[in-house]
């Protein structure tokens, strides 16, 4: 009886640790990034399009839950990631506005100017866009939640969007025939994190979309690491992180 109770406790602790890693692991890299922007008072090294991609991906993941209930830790992961992305956006907009040498014309979402999409000068515009996107997807989900192909498509788009975050870095390295400016340690950390996440999906029997796209994300990470070896002769020894997701 004692051994059975002890094993159950150890298993429960392991599950809690794994769940905690899934919920908060994705936002950990943004803590030093936030501090770095704050310290340097410069947001040029951080792309707001990363925030756009993750906001869309995690909004879709939340709606996917209503059509196909996956594990709560994965749902909480999306909620915390959305909060984190808004925190990053607010910091970047404040820094950019504060560092303007010449006052530029304000650009807001309500201008509906495609040339300045996701380049707005006020934080509220970013919130407004995501709220509009979430509302439209929410209406569709409410109307089509019983349509299996719609639900599965939402789930696929959600995780596929997130899985593709490494592609721009891969293409950049390929075009430059160099990995100069990229942190090998950082890419190794992505690979380990994505591998852990994918194993979690498989072991916990998450929806197939999570498993397939998690595997794809690991393959992209490995491909980027392979570029380090292939382009080593044309890459300088000084490297700084360029991917911040």
C-alpha cells in the first residue's frame, strides 16, 4: 500500500512539473528579452511580427479547444502566451515612441491603411485588431463548432502557424549562405524545448495536429542547426540571438 501511494505521489509530481513546463516554458525566453529592451531602451532587435504570429496562433488554439477539448495545460499555455505578447508589444511601442527624434504621424488601426498594418504607433490598435480577429473567429466557431472539418482546420492552422516561426530564420541563413548573427546556444535551446513539447504531445495523446506540427518544428530547428555546420566557413565567430520566439 505504501509503495503504491509513493509511486502515485511521484507520478503526480512529475505530471505537475511537466504541466508547469508546458504552461510557462514558452514564455521564459521573453523574460531576458523584455529586460534587454528595457535596459537598452531600444526595441529594434525584436520583431513585432513574432507577436502577431503567436497572437493569431494562440487565439486559434483557444477556439480549437471549444471544438475539441485537449489538455488544460495546453489551453493555459495559449492564454499566458497571449498575455506575454501584449506585454512585449506595449513595451516596444512605448520605447519606439519615446525614442522618436522627429515626431512622426500617428498610425492607428482605425485608419485601415494596409501599408501600416501592424506598424501602428499606439498600443490600443494592436488590442483592437486582435479583438476583431478573435470576435470573427469566435462567431465562426459558434456557428460551425459541430462541423468536424472546420474544427480540425482551426487546430491545424493554429499549430502550423506556430511551427513555421523558424522558417524565416532558415531562409535568411540559406540566402546569406551564413548563420552570422545567430546564436547557436539559442537554437539548441529551441530544439530541446520543442523536442520536450512534442514528446509531451505524444505521451499525453494531444490532438494529432499538435503532434505533427511539433515534429515539424523540431525538424526545422535541426535544419537550422545543420546550417551552422554547412556554412561554418562563411560565418564569423561572433554571434548574437536573432530569433526571439
